[in-house]
C-alpha cells in the first residue's frame, strides 16, 4: 500500500460533518498530489558514501555534500558517512566541502532503480579559499571572491566553551574582536566590539542575525527605558539578550567585521554583523539520528582580594547597635577570631545541562528537533539561571527547484541576579567592607531585624532577602521560500520574527540600605520587544563563456520594531509581603516606541578567468527615526579579489606558494543604535516647572515638558529633538593578503583597515530661550585604524596523530578628531571638546576627548609639572603653561611632602588594549582522542580599581597593614605636619605639630578614592589567560546495540590567569553593556569553570 492508498483508507473511516462535498474535494486533491509525489519518490535513488581526510584517512564529520542543481544536500555524521536520498536518475555535479579542506567537485551518474556508493577524499587547506561563507542578505559566496575578510567560528568550538553565552566563545577566535564578560554570575552580560568603538552616545556592539532574522541584543538594566538605560553603577549585572541563543544549537557564526563587509545591511552595519546559523536536519542515514548530551559543571571565582585581619572596627559593633563603617581601630588582641570576608559569600557553583536532538530526513523533508534544559546555580547564593530552549528546523524540497525552510526557537529564561556593584546592598561591597572580627553568618538580631556591622547591608542577609528575578519568554522564527524558475535565476523571500516579553521583579526588603529610609522597595518592570523583518531578493547567475561569471542580487528589506515598557515601583513596604499592593506609595511609568526601516539593495559580482573578482553594492535606507529631510540615506560598497597564484608565472613557486590572494574593499554603513525612535521630535509630556506661587505646574508647550526617548525623568526632557539629524556614518577601507604555503599546510591572513566615523550624534548646548538646554546634533568625528594577522598551520598530519594550530594577532588605534560641543553642553566634564560616555561614576568617567581614544578614563589625579613629574606640597615648580608656582597641600593643610591632587580633572587611563593575541591548538590521537587549548591575551588596557580605593578608606584592604609605619613619599622624603595646633584630621586620626605622618594618613586622605584621587588606583589590566582546555574520548564499542558513539569529555575555562592586576580579575566592568569600560567597583569576578560531559549518538 503506497502513501495515497493509506491516506484514502484513513479518510474512508472518517464521518464527514459540515462542508461534506468541499471536504472530499479537498481530500481528493491532496491525495492526488501525494500520490504523484510518492510515485516520484519511489523512482528516486540514494547516494551514500564516506568522506575522509586524504592525509590521515580519518573521517571528516560535518563535511557537506550537495547537488546544487537539485537543491539537495546533507552533512556527514561522526563517522564521515553521508546519505543523499531522493536523487533522480541522471548525471549530476556533486560539490563536497568542509571547513579546513579544499573543495571537491565531481560528476556522478545515477542509474534508475540503483543506489550509488561514492566516497570522497578531501585535501587539507589551512587557507580555505574554496569555502563558501554566508555574507548576509546577498546570500553566500566563495571566500576567494570576497574583497574583505570574514571570520568564521565553528559550532563545535562554540558548544565546547564552558559558558552559557555563545558570544563568550569568540574570545581569542576572531581577530579584531574584543570580547569581555562583565562578571561571573549566571546570566551576566558579554560586551563585544569589532575593530574598535564607533560611537559616543550609542552602542558599538554588532548587529545580530540568526538564520536571517535580525534579533534584539538589548542589555536591560534595573531601570531601562525605551531608547535608553540607566546602568545604576551595575546594581544588577543583567545579560545582553544574545545569551538567549543556545550554544548547542549553533552550526557556525560568521563575523562581518566592518562597513566594507557589512554595507549591504546599510544603516545598521557600522559595528559589524554577527551571522548566526543554527543546526539543521541532515540526511545522516535512512533513519533518524538521536543525540544526547549531559554535562555537570563546577564554578569557582577567579582570583582573590588581599584583606587585612590585624586591625578591628574603630567603633565596635554592639548587639542591636551597628558600629562605625571603617576598620581603623585598635590592633586586635592575640587569639581574636577573624573571618575571611573574601571567601564567606562564595560557594562552588553547580550546573546541570541536558540536550536532546533528533535529526534526519524523509524523502524531501529534512528536520531537526532539539531541546535543551540548563540549570545553573552560581557561586553566590541568589545567582541562578534556568534556560529552556526548544528548536524545530525543517527543510522541504517537495517540488523541483523549490526549497521551503523554516526555523523556530522558543526560549524560556528564569534568572536570579545578585546585588552587585555600587550598591549599598551589594554583596561584594558589604562583604569586603566588613571588619575582620565581625561574623556575617549571623544575619538576624534577636528582634528579627538585620544584623549588620555598620551602615551597609550584611551580604549574607542580602543574599537571603534582597532579590532580583528576571523571566523571559522569547520566540524567534524565520520562514523562507526559494524558487529557481530558471537555471540562472533564483527568487527568495523570507520573513523573520523576534518577539519576547521580559519581566523583572526587584525586591529590597525592609531594612535594606539601598531602599529609601530602609523602608523597603518593590519594583515590577515589564518589557515587550517585537521585531519583524521581511526580505525579498532575486539573484541572477550567468556565465559568459568559460572565463566570465556574473552574479547579480537585487532585493529589499523592511523592518518593523516596537518596544513597550511598564514599570511600577512601591516604597515603604510590608516586611512579610512582597507585592505592590503592600506598598504605602506606588508610582507607575510607561514608555512605548515604534520604528520602521525600509531598505533597497543591489550587489553585483563579476569573476574573470576564475582569479579576478570585482564586487559593487549599494543600499538605500529609509527610517522613521529621522526627519523628513534626512529620512533616506545611501550606503555604497566596492571590493576586489585577485588570486595571483593562478597566474602562470607562479608555476615555478608552487612548491612553496600554493595560494596567494590580494584583496581590497571599501564600504559605508550607519550606526544601529542612534538617534532612537523619537529623537527628531520635541513633544509634550507631563513634567513641568515648579510654580513659586503654588498654583501648580506650568502648562503649555515647553522643553521641560516634552516627551523624550530615554529615562522618563525631567532632566531628559531638556534635550530638544532635531529633524535634521543624519545617521552616524562609518567609512571603511580594508586591504589584505592571503597566502597558502607548503601545499596548504600553512596559511597567512593579513589585513589592514582604516575607518572614518563621521556625523557623531552628540548633545550640543542651545540658547535657553528655546526652552531646552541641549539638542541632538551631528557634531563629531573619530577614526579607527588597525592590523589583523592570522597564521594557521598543521605541523603533523598522520593517520594516528594530527596537530592543527592557529595564532591570531590584532591591534586597533582610535582617535577622536572633532567634537563640536561647548562646556555648558557637557554631561560630566569641565573641558571644552569633551563629553562623557554612558556608564561611570560622578568623579571617574569614560570620556570622548579630542586628541584621545574614545573611552579614556577622566577624573582626579596628581598635579604634574611641565616635565610630567608629580608635584609635592612645598615644591616650587613650573606648570604646564610655563608659569612658576609654589605647591600647596591638596587639602590646604600646613604640611610638606604630600603629593598634590590636581584641582582639574585629568586623563587617567586608556581602557582600550594596545594589542591582542591568541594561540589555538587542536590535537587528535588515534582518531578517537582529541585535546586542545586556547591561550588568550589582551595587552595594554587599564582599569580603575575602585574597589581598592574604597577599601583604603574603610581600612580593610591588605595594603593598609602598614598604617602605623612612617609615611615616606615617592621621593623618599618624610611627610611632616608643620602646623602649630593639634588637629583631628578624620575620626580616630590626630596630627601633632612637627609629627611625621604615618601611612594611615596616606590611605585615608591622599589615596582615598572618595576624596578625589582616582589616579592612584588606575592599574595595568593586561592579562594572559589559559582560556580553554578540553579533552574528549569517543568510544564506538556499542554499535551492536545501535549506539554509534559514546563521548566522554572534560572542559575547563579560565584555568589560569597571568596578570599584575591586584583585583580579582582584570577582565571586568561594572556597567554591563555600556560604552563606559574599565571600572572595577565591587563587581562579582569571573569564574573558573570545569565541565564533565557525556554524549551519546544513536
């Protein structure tokens, strides 16, 4: 009985109800179609075989086998075996590719009624010029035809990294990419820039595209509003939403690094594009492939903080009565019990992850169904991540030259975040400030209230009672339909949907220091984000003779985005009930935004003699975020590639140079994050001026009552809209060379690039008569310039042992060249031509300053003379303007020898690295044992260690052990108090006339970051990390029970860190995804993670 007969038999047993006649006509039609379809399948054949390495004779898992004219393809399984089903009789051209191998093309003949076995042997290629890479909207292209470099990271490397965030796995694997995880708590964000920062007020993070769907990557702080965010000193380190993508579902990530590669994405591509391709069903065999993966993970903090245990609290704690906040008390008596507050809040985190997938093909349908459950318990109580990801991908090739492709991903997130950063309820802040003799483990007083040493919350009490929970429901989907009506014409349409609901619940218990009056606080925050993109394209491929090939793509892209947030905050709450109705005062705010972008694009690539390729592209974008006169903008692109090694004069050098390619490209693209949905308009709002005659607030049109994007506060409404804003624009030129040596055993990929970023959008002061303080304008310029080098080699390739290695090196230099702002227009600065970035503290901020790299740290520092030497109190010196001065003490005290603090803010540090390098190694022994490691280094960046600066003030840092020692300044001179009166300079510290001061005065005044000196706590944050180590053994001893492979693996992340940084870890930042970087202020550190895994393939 064939398929149509089966359906008819089932239908005969049905009892028709309504629309009897129409139902049977429909069933007859479907039955007829399926009958024809099943007949076609019965006349098709199967092509199968094994794909192996020509040198090692080992199978090549994941190698792809395609018959392009039939639009069918598959991938090899773990044993290198492949199966192509439903192949019609005839002669077909087969294309076989694999990452790291040269492409093979071969003609096969399939006889009617006979299956065919065809094996393939691929030759190793370190350069991979034959590889077909995804280039975004314009489809895919052979690497050798591109004028720009595209980085690719394989899904195996991504899944092997011991992290829930797939973007973490790019560390050290993509030249030119700077990847920083902001903290070690489960769900913490990861910040990535490609080829440097490209904005001041916006975001430099790339655009994310998953299976053709543009997805949102917002980092949501505790007070995010539509169009902006308030990072609150990192109170809660929430993740960027790319963490929702399950690493185990990723096939590969291609990175379009800059405008020269990504211009086809127009106004969104200046920061680069991350093209994420997920796994699909493969025709591994004639039966489904079932794979399971189970892992158990242990997480511990990286690094330690040196805390002193010799001196106690200045005003000791008494039961029910907190003491002083500092530990500049008496030396503790021998035998006094002390506690290690660097350790008492931490534990060993434990995580369990389970993955199950079913994939295969049946006739024209290939499918993959997978589910992943992740349960992470972090290294502090109250830090947990639960993620459930369900995926269904399917390809249907039922009609000739027609391919229907569908991708669906449903994600559930339940994330508990610990209190963090600059937060009086912060876990690390409260712990490290605790006097050494105070036991935090007793969290309650006899009356049930919080037991704390001083003003700050007991960190263990916070872990128990101050909570922050995030729940996310997300759906990402794409459906595409491709049709080739002619052998040279392809039509494609795709719709992509990204929709999620984000619900935050913040609870500060009654008694919490971070709530007003310690009366408690409850906050509910609901955010709904929706994005739909519709892509239409037509592609023409024509060959003119044997020497000329032309590829033309025409298309359009329409994107609809909407965001809505509703926030309710309750204060003065009940101690036993954590719902909003239990609050004495409740405030509610709401924000809504919509944005529409329409783009038309065209790209043409011509190839001559299979060695010279030229590409030209243009995109025209229109966005509702701009005014009528600036709504449409054009972004061009041009590139060329010349495989010079195909010239005959290279024949004599082929023993050394197997491939040499020159490439160059130019492109322009826009900023994806500015100006925002309503930045061009000045609208009405609810905020007004206070009326001194007590008649209520002002009414009518006023800048101070205009609805603005960003935080819903009156201050934001002082910025006027500007309908003449144009997009920030990046213009990039890139040139490079690719060299394959010694029969492709060695590859060299070198790239130079230069970017000019123009029309930076900044807040510029306007006359007060307008009713506003500032207006958004195009008012700045900067540039990036860098060099990238990748060297790959395979020293050993035998049947029983292989060694593949890759060395990456990159450098980027950034410079701000123009900022058309004046002092009254600054956010947090006093100097003309300087503006602050998002994130940062009142005194220490990241700024953009003319003549400096964007993001340098600016704050209080030492006064220096014309030669750059530190000036000390009592010195006669020549200042930077050539004027002779006599230096006075920073606090205008009668004292000699103290270093003088500059009264004006100074540039303190460059948070950008000078260069980065990495070394990747992969080994295979006896086919079934694999081992590898990744060393990742970032050199030259600096971090402000605000944690140390604060602990100097509180007297708990280990450096303060020598507080009773005489103070000798950096020149070796004693610091002497020359006053005539005895003074109590700070509580517990007295100065006597003629006294040589002790080190305590240095720690409490001159090195105290609360008193204006930030420079003393700027540190070199260079590091070399043993980022990844992994070993795996694949066992094939259960095949008689239909178990193909059992794999045992161990992976370690951040096993070793080499750094001079005195904090926990130099890889740190308080402010989540903000452009402000280089802050370490009681931020939970990175983790050292070990994962044990078991995988089974049936």
